[in-house]
C-alpha cells in the first residue's frame, strides 16, 4: 500500500464521512451497509469500498449533496478513480501496473504489436501456398500455424496473466484487510459472494436497476455485462473442451459445427460481441456527471479488444474452409495473446478485486 495517500483517497474519505452521517442511501447497494460498519476510513477501507461499488450511480442521483452543492459528493466518480488506482497499486510486477495506468493507447499498441508479431511469424514459417489456400480436414489450423507455436505463445501469455493476477489478488486482499487482520474463510460467505458474482446482483442497484443514462432506473448495463461475462466464460469453455478433445480423446480441430467446442465458441462469441458493443454504447450516452472521464480511454480500448476477439472468432468459423482462414486465424490469435498480456493491468482485473470485495463484505455481514 502506498505510503502517500492520493487525492482520490483523501477526497473519498471526506465524502464517506458525509455519507456516514447522512445515511440516506443506506439500502442502495452493498457499499453503504459496509460503510456503516466503519467509523474511520483507512486507505484499505476506501479501496475495499471502491471495489465493492458497481457504479450503479443511484447514490449520485439521490444525493442532496451532489454537485452543484458545495459538498460536491460524487461517490461513483471518486470510487472509480480509487478503483483504477488500486489496479496499479496492487499490480505485479508494479512497473507494469504504472505503465498501463489510465492509458488506453498502451492497450491498443500491445494489441497491434501482438497481431503483427503473429502475422509475421506465420508468414515466416509457412509457405504462401499454404497460408493463402484453403485448408480442410483434421489439423487444418496447425498446418497454418504450427501447434507448438500456437500453444507455446498462448500458454506463456495466459500463464503469465494467471500468475500476475494471483499475485495482485494476494496483495489486494492483504492491503484491504481490516485492522484486526484476516478472518478465516467459511463456506457461507464464499457461497454468498459466488451468487453475487454469477448473478451480478449489485448491478441492479437497490433492486430497481442502475441509473445508466439519467435518473431513470434500468437493467440495461446489467444485461450487457451479463452477456459479456457469460460470453467470455463460454469462450473459455470452448478452449477447455477443445483441449480435452485434442489431448485426451485424440480429436483435433477444426471440429464439426455441432461439436461442443464450436457451439460454446459460437454462442460465446455472439454474447461477447453483444455485451461489449452494448457497454460501449452505454458509456457513450450515459450522464457524464458521475463518470471518472480520465479512465475512459483504457475502458474503451479493453471493450473494443474483447469485441474484436469475439468478432474475429466468429469470422474464423465462417471462413475456416476458405483461403482467408490463415490470415483470420493469425489475426484472432494475435488479439487473444494481446488480451492475455494486458489482462492483469486493465479494467478486466476488476473482476478479481470486486469478487474479493464481495467476499469480504459477506464475511463482515456474518461477523
């Protein structure tokens, strides 16, 4: 944890002290019940509350002290800044977190470099007669990009992402520990947190929905977020079942359209595109008041990257028996590798920190 508190932490403490005295929004979301358990707000407490916030914006539109009031209480924007600072604060290794902090250009550059690298390697290793002609039958993908190269690059980048996120999660959990230290995990809080994560319950605000566009309530962002989340999980399931097919059953890609890997990947890609496109739309039309604008570049970049991964995956399915398959496969693989590299330092890591925040909240409720 940083020895010097940021301006956002200082401002967040000021606003939480006002909210803790007012308590008008006590039933709005998970943040305010957790707030009432605290009389003072350390940097760890504020980081925990900020990651517990799902930015439904209900408190902003209900608050009598929101701008233009002199108190200027704007919890969604302040907590968004604290959240993003926590991604860099707890990132491993730390220099990578600082490099990616609020920089969508870096995400875009990594994506372009990864795509370029995969295309160059593919063209260097393969005869153009193979790269630009239709490849069909068992092992068609590996005749374009060798199996060792595809699995080697994917394994290294994904393994690095897992290690970096695990290290960040440990640092976050320790850094946001309450004053008396860690509490042992129990089954009930874990189950409660899991349900909250899988249903995205807190994206419903206090139950009526979020104030996505203005002060009217809607479940729009929750639906799009669920489409993106479950689309991503289906794509992961496609990769997992494909690996099982390859290594344990001896069935090599490309698989039949009705096979599990292709069906998981197809519906996952569709949901991923719908969810990311919808969230991009919501960000462009939402009320800018409760938004931390300085972080939008990185968020737009990550959503665009995820959309392109889903779209190129679907296009690869369409052209996999044509001469365009080689280039599309290299493009899709390059985007996936770029995603793995930036994953531990981007907005996507909020899934880990928010899950831990929900777990700590469930522990506190049962304490």
